[in-house]
């Protein structure tokens, strides 16, 4: 009923008019079942009335489960004009959900109707039903385990009735007991009970998917009486007559007051507080005694104790365990073996200073707690007690003894007594020594000490170790006794640290004496040098510096040096280094800059690491003025020598020879000797007669190369390179191209490609003879490498007045050489009108 009411409230709250008009009577949802098993299918239909004026003929009905649209709706128009949409949800996996029938209205959905769906499981069968009679409330209290959650509203009811004959028949029913929400227990009051009559009790569970019933419980209320646990107390030590034995506890308890007149039996359990030992059960204990002594426990150990009781011999239920009581067992005298060792020092002829060490070793698991130690000495022949030499909680003691004393007694004690006395006999060293003693590091926290056992075999060994020099002698000493005399070594793991030097002493023990102690130094792990040598500057120059250092003395426990490394850095942060062997003690730095600052430091390295020294700063000497001048002079000479070598190399190259002194080729041996140009009649120069007085004398003929060449740096347009002549005549130019003969002559310029070859001198009106001059010009004729002709290779002729050619004696002062004009191949192509005045030409 509560579910239906909730459904109606939800429908009333969610079906809201969002548009003008009324839609609350338009649609109605019907579901196959509002509550189903979780995961089962469910079918729902939504019917829209024909009278709904807001719907069109094509109105679409949609379904939503919670906030999600659900596909699969089937819509149809019925015969009466209504529209119906049906949907089947294959699996309802929500314990509670809201199914909505919606209408698409424009761009939104309008909810027409909603239905609340629930899913869950049928109730499981309750189990472990039990009931107990509580004498305090005089009610029967029953409890059960309800089983897994059904996800649905579930009702529990405790049903019972009075019965006879072992609950085979029912008599008077008892009012049902309904527990409070969420609880799985219920109480039947005393007024509905028959304390000594059988009752049949069961639990009934029901929800919307079904009903289940627990197995019936048949009982008599007084047979299930459950008492309250007693209260435990420790016995007052003042009331104890007999002293408590070691490993025993005494306790008492006070019963529950309403059960004082009920016969009971009780059980006691105990457990050590330390450790994970399980509870140990002791019982049954008669409740009338109200006290108990528990023995067989560990001495001087704290225990937790608990007790519970029940009706006896009548039936009943055990009470709960009482709150824990914590007690500690009595101590026992220590049962230990004492290993002892000593050191003696003679103070004076009559007194000896003794330092005694001991280590207790328990002989049993419950050997007793030790509270202190006593060291005593009784002189021979003295019966009365002597005050102890030491009463201490430490494991060593220092005292004075007479020189004749050879034995003391050591005991451990606690409140229960003392241990058996351990005699300590100061043995003399008269036994054979050990063989070779050696050590080896196993890891940074252990050292192996080995030796060669002597003959005869000792009964044991004493090994002592502690920090070696420079630590004070005897400080933080650790020792151990080995009782097996046949061993040849032992592993030390106590108080071993890396990078520490240890002094290890091994002493053999014999039956009535001991052997001499043997000492060895060792360390478990090497360490780097503690410091590097300090650098000193011994000598310094302009480009070098000599450094020296004093090697550090070898240190015990430090790894030996393997090498040195020197580092130096200049002002530009350029670093340099070199490696030296470990025996070096000085070094010279070469290649330094004058007047420069350097930082130098030394690194000392070993197998275990490296350490740097302090930095040394030095400055090299500056150069003197005379040295600077000498260096500048040498630099200048070197530069001049390089320039001369370059000039010589440049001049000697064949490609550069003509640029400096071009050689004039020999025209007699050149290819021009066979060159006779063909000149057409129309291309002949029309020259006036040489005999014409108005005609200026011919001063020179200039021949151009056939192909144009780019003027070189040695070409000149000036005629000053020719021999000095007394008479200047007009120049005629014979061009390489005959067709260009009519072209007027152009003035010579610095870029002219004309080549001066020779000059023809003479005048028809001059009384003197005509001459041809071969000028010794430096201008190249062909641009080849043919050298200038010798003087005897060019002949010269002179025309006499009678027209005969006769040789002229050359003038030694003239640089030009005369020769026959027709010997020149260039003159063979020259036609001149009016040759009458030339004579032999």
C-alpha cells in the first residue's frame, strides 16, 4: 500500500501542464507487474484517449526509463479511435525506476503518465535462529541471520506458540513479535512465556515477490538461560600465605549477582600479551571457590585472562567472556651461562687493576629476567661475608684486587633469587700462540678473521675488536667468545662500519692457561684520501712554472694512491691537465703565456675515490723591452723574406715572363717570312711621287696584326721607342684587311693595337742617302718567345747617287742596325709609287 501511495504522489507531481490546455486525462499507463525479479522483462502500454483535443492524427508516443529514451515502442490506432503504444523492457536491472509515457510536442517531450517500477529478489530463508532467556529482563530474546538483501521492502515476524510432546502439537499461539526496522532480533516478554513448557519458534519473512520461513526451534525457556559473565580480580599480595611460585598466577572472581543461587561452572582462558599466541583454555572451574591459582606459565610474563560461566548441572547457555584481566607471572632466578673476559693492569707491586667483561646466555626459554649482576671476592681463610666488588646492571666492571688474587665470582640476580655462581679465573699466558692471523672484508659491515689453530687445540677463543688509531685504546671495544676450539675463523658483524680502521685481537684459551694475544688491523671498505698534498711554486719563468708538493704519509684504512692529476686554467677559462704517477712530487708547466694569470690545483686519486687540493694562483713573468724589440725585428725579417720569395716565384713563372720583359721574335725565322698578301688593283694605295717637293718625306711604316688583340700593359702608342731620327715624315698605315685600305688613318692612342716594326727613311730632295732602320724596339712582333735578332742577322744597304747599292758602315753609336729593305717580308707587300728616288730599293 505504501508503494501505491508513493506512485500516485509521483504521478501527481510530475504530470504538469506545460502548455495551454489540459493533458492530465490524455494518457494512462498500464504495466504487466509493478514489481518484478531483478533482471526479468516487463511490459507496459500507454493509451491516449480520443477526446484529447491537443493531439493530431499523427501524434508520436515515446517511452523513457528514468532519463533515457527507450526504443521498441509499438504504436497503433484502435477501433474506438484511441491510440495505444506498447513497449517491452527485456531486462529490468534497476531496483527502482520511473517509466514515463511521453508525447512529442514540437521540440520537446510532454509527459502524459508515469509508473514506478521496482525489482528485487524473493526473501531468503533466515538461518541460525537462537534464543536465550535473560534473567535480568525476564524475557526470551531470539536472534537470527536474515540472509542477503532483497532490494525490496521486507517484513520479518517472529512467530511462536506453546506446545507439548516435543513441539509436535500446537496449543496456544503467542503474539507475534515484530522487530524494529533493520534489526534481526526480537524479545518475547515474560507474560507470554511458560518458563518450563515447550515452545515452538520460527521466523517468517515476506515481500512482494514471496514468503519464506525459517526452521522451527523447539525449546524450554529455562533451559536456555544465559548468565552474565563474572568479574575477575587479582589476589591481594598481603593476603597470600604461601609465596607465589615462578610461572604462576593467582586470581579471584565475583559471580553475577542474580545468579548467586544458581549452580554454575566456569571456564578460564589466558594469552600472553606479547606475541601472537592463541588463547589457552582452562576449566571447568567450580564457581563456589571464587579463586584459582594458574601455573605452568612463562615467568615474568604479562598475561590476559578471561572467564565465562553457565548453569550446571542444569541446562543453560554459556555467558559471554568477561573483560580481560592483565596479570604478570612471578619471576624465577636467572638460569644463564656467563661468558667472561678480563684485562689486568699492574698499578703497584701489591695492587692490580682489573676490568671484567661478561655476556649472559640463557639456558632455557624461561630463564628469568635479570635485574643486576654481583662480582665478589672472598680471601682465602675468611669466612665472613665480604661486600661485593661490583653491583651493576652493566656488562662490565672495573675494580682493584691484591696481586695474589686469582679468582672472583660473578652472579646474576632478580627478585626471585640469584643464578648459579660463575667463577672467573685470571689465567696466565703460557699457552702456544696462534698461527698466521689474517682478515678479509666480506661487505662494508662485516669482517672475516681467520687464523691457523695452534697445537694442542684450544678450548676456545676470545676475539676483541674496536676502532684503531688514532682512537684511544680500549674505547668502544666489542668482544666475543668462541667455545669451539677447532674453528679457524669467525665473521665479525657487530659494530662494523665502512671506512673505519679496526684493531682486532684474537686470544686462544686453553684448559688452565691462555695463549698470547695476536693483533691485526683491518677495514671493511676502502675510502678516498682524506686530503691531497698542497701545491707550492718553486720557480717561474715567462712561459713555464715549476711546482712541487710533499706527498702525504700513508694512512691506515685509506686506499693507497694510484696517481696524481694536475689541472691548470688560464684567464680565458681554458683548462689543461696532465696525469702523473703516484711517486711524483714536482712538475713543470710548459707553454704558458707571458704575464698571464693561471689557477692550478692537484687531485690525488686512489681506487676508492679522489680528493682535490687547494687552488694555487700564479702569474708568469712579462717580456723585457730588448726581447720585445728583437722579436719584432725577427718578425719583420721573416715578413720581408716571405715577400721576396713570393716575388721571385711570381717572376719565374713562364706565364708571367712576357708581362715583365717580352722578347721580340726574329722576323727572319718567323712565319711572316712566307706571308705575301694579295692586293687587288683597286686596293693599291695611290701615293704621290716621292720626288715631289711638296710631299713630306716618309718617316715610318706601321704594320698591324691581322687579328685584333687586346692591348697589353706593355703596348705603347708613342713612337718614342724608335731611334731618334733627324727627319719626321707622315706615317702611312697598312691595315691587315685590304678592303679597309681606303679607311682614313686614325690617330694612335694608348689602346692602339699597332705594332711598330721598322722605319724607312729617306727623301728625294735630301742630298743624303736613304736608309732603312731596323729598330731594336721592345714591342713584340708576334707575341711569341723568339728572341730579338742579333746585329749580324740584319744587313743594311745604302743607295749611292749613281743608283748602285753599296754597303754602309754601321755607326757604333747608333742602336739601330741597317739592312736591305727587301729582306723584310712585310715590305714585300708594300707598293710605293715614285720609286725612282729610292735607287736600289
